C-alpha cells in the first residue's frame, strides 16, 4: 500500500470533548490555534480537529494511533488500516477527461478497465484522483497503469478538436461523443458492460451518443466519480496524455505553453501570433475560448 503522510477524516464535533479527554490521558499536549477545536501533539503524532469537523493526523507514529485508537474508538470504521475491505471490487470501466479547461494543448479522454484483482492493485499502486497528484507522480503511475490494464485514450489535438467543436457547437456534446467512442472501444476489447463516468453534464448527452453508436452498456454517471479507483486511473491516463501533448506542442513551437487560461496563457499566445501569425492558434489552442479574442 502507498505510504500516506497525512490522514484526514470527518468527525462529529459532539465527540470533541471525549477525544480531548482521551488524548490528554494518552499524554498529548493540547493547544487551540485559530479555526481549530484543538490541536494535540506528542512524540511521533500530531492531531488537529478543525471547526469544520475535519480531523488531520500526521507523524511517524500516526499509523498505530489511527489503527488502535481513532478507528475503533472515534470513526467506527477501518478505511485506513483495512482499505481493501471498503473497495467496490465489481469489475468495471472507469472514464474521465483532462484538458477541457486549458486553452493550449489537446483534450484527452481515457477509459480504463479493472477486474477485482486489478482494483486491489490500483489501491496498492497508490492510484487516486489526478488533481491531488504532481505531474511527475502522474507520469510514473500512468506507466504502471498502461503496463497492467486494458485502456483506451482518445487524444484530440487542437486542429481536430477545433474541427469537432465547430461541428458539435458545444463542448459537452463533443465530450459526450468522445466518451462514448472511448467506452465503446474498451467495452469491445474487454467484454465489460459496466462503466462509471465522472459526471460532467446531463446524463442524456453521453447516453444519446451510446444509443447512436449502438453501444449497450450499464453506465453510471456520478459527480466526484474520481473517488472510484478505476475512474481515478482513467483520470491519471487522461492527465498524463494532456501534459505530454502540451509539452510536445511547446517543443514544436519553441515556447513553453502554460496550462489553464491565465494571463501567462494570453502572453504566450501573443508571442506565438507575433512569430507565426494568427493561424498558429488553430494548431496549438482551443480557439472557441474567449482567450482567443484577448490574444488577437
């Protein structure tokens, strides 16, 4: 299992007096920094309960503290010490995308299939939502996922993306079409008919494209879908594909292309236009963004 340096859980604040008493009896020193109910420290463990009900634990001895006190006495569940017991081990396909909010670079849509053993393996690899990971960690995990799992990645670089966006006239419809294509390909490769998508719009958008393509699957669309390990694996492949594609475009045009749609993005766009002319944006960027107008 991947080593965790900080543990966070939600706690009912009515339990705070009991926890304080317990910690004092265990030799913790208590203080009350701003926005906390208390902060407690002893050698190897620090524990803070915030006014929001979030409890954080860190330190070299945190594992024993969570396993032998916090889980049995306070949380009454064992997600930290026995994470596999809480996994949904139903074989399924997970789906996510990356790059849709970034002016430069491709849009990447990914699907990953994992069976029961595969889901446990994803847990052991340390797979989680790509938004919580650095690009370097994402790249390492993506290599492991590609080596061990069936997957489909559709990467739409700006020329193709802009052509499709002009056809669909709407980003969500374009995403729906791409997710249906990615899911259809992986369902055919694996024979799996159960899928989970990190929800981005009304359910009917993807469902209509699946019907058009005659793809019969049991698809669930859920906000915060990346809490599911297989969706998280898909988010990692999508993000890795986006970052690699963005770097490749930057190399091609001799300029580091920033992520997002910030002031730095506008500055980079202006430099490209000065050097290559306005038509360069069709090759490196999603031109329906209002960033295009700000650059030109």
